[in-house]
C-alpha cells in the first residue's frame, strides 16, 4: 500500500486521471441486473478485464477494483460473508492483471442499503464490516483505498477508523452530493471534507453527481474548504431508460471532457467519470486536461 508521501509524489509527477463507470459497462456486457456484481465478475472475469484494460489504454492512472459492495453485510445475501477477505483479494488481483501499469484502488461504499448508517448504535457494525473488507483488499495488494458514493459522515468516519486499525495509510473519500454542495442528508459537504482531510485523507471530493453546468461551481465551492487533492468524478449527465431497461446518459465524451476541463481549471486534482461513462470518456478527458 502506498503511503501518503508516495501518493503526493505521484501527484507531483502528473497523477491525474481516475477510471470511469464499472457497473453500467458490465450490464452492457451481459451482467444480469440485480445480481451480486462481485460474484458475477469472479465467475465471468473477461468483461471486467477487457474494460479495465481499455481504461488503462485510455489514460486512467488509478483503476478501481470491482469491490464496491464486497462487505460481509452485503455478501451475506449470497451466503458469501465468510469469504469476504478472499473475494476482495481476488478482485484486486484480477484488476492488477487487467491494468498492471495502473494503481489499483480497493473500492468501498455506503452501507445504507443494509443498515441505518446514521444510527450511532450501528457505528461498530460499520467499522467491523469495513475492517474485514480492508483486510482482504490489503491481502490482495491494493495500492490505495477509495471510499466512494458515501452518503453520511458516519460512514467516512467508520472507514477512517477501520483503515487506521488495519494500517492503511492512503485513502480517498468521495461523497455523492447535490450541485449546491450539500449532502443528501442536508449537511454542507465542504466542512466534512475539510475534517476528513485534517484527519489524514489523501484526497476528498465527489462522485455520482450528474455532470452539468453547475459542476465547475461545485468544485469551486468545495475548494474553499479543501487544501489538498480534490476528486471530481461525475456521471455523464442525467439518465433516461432505454426500451431494454438500461440507463442512457445525456452527455457524450466531448461535452463531458470539456466540462471536466473547466473543473480542472477550477483546481480539481483527480478527474474521472462515474455512471454512464466508459473508456472513451476517459480518453477525451486525458486529451484536453
């Protein structure tokens, strides 16, 4: 695992580009809706390997392993909670084989679908779930951790505690939020990101926000609170649903890249895409940023 200094050295050497969406691209490749992504990927590795290989070729320097909901409380629905550590390690190794020249981030996310993350009585449950996942990610050789699509400050705090307990020094944190800079729980995001940065986060910011003309403003607003690395990883606009039942996003690669170039001018440090993006979007970003 990288240290904070290692990560800062990479930034100074030009580390800038994250990857794009995983789930929406796996659905296009045949993954059934509603299945356990982690299980499906291990049973059908080639679509994931091809996708991540294309991200690396497009310019991604950090690729997220497909461990989005590989926590015990989520894997228990498939009877796989006892295999949490092994599943996380295997998925990191799979991503390493697909993109050997990239940094591989172990991906963690909100547990709000499985428990009330805001309830203080559930805090120890959050920490234990994240600790077991992080153990597996480290066993697999993840270079860093990426906590994304977080909803509540308590989730970030639990990941912070779990990462410290497992000796993971290099962690990124990004929340989904509204274009006015507030979390969906109503709290202003800027002070929360500032506190995480003060607590040792190597980068903070947002993902899974619909890219629109307000996105550069959101970057500017958060930059008032964030001194270090700021993550900008929005969706490709707002989706509609195709006749096949798949989401179709409104923004193409060129328009998306132009918007992220403005975000970069507003001092977003780490650029990538979330829902609706693919390697073509990352290629477009890397050409102009």
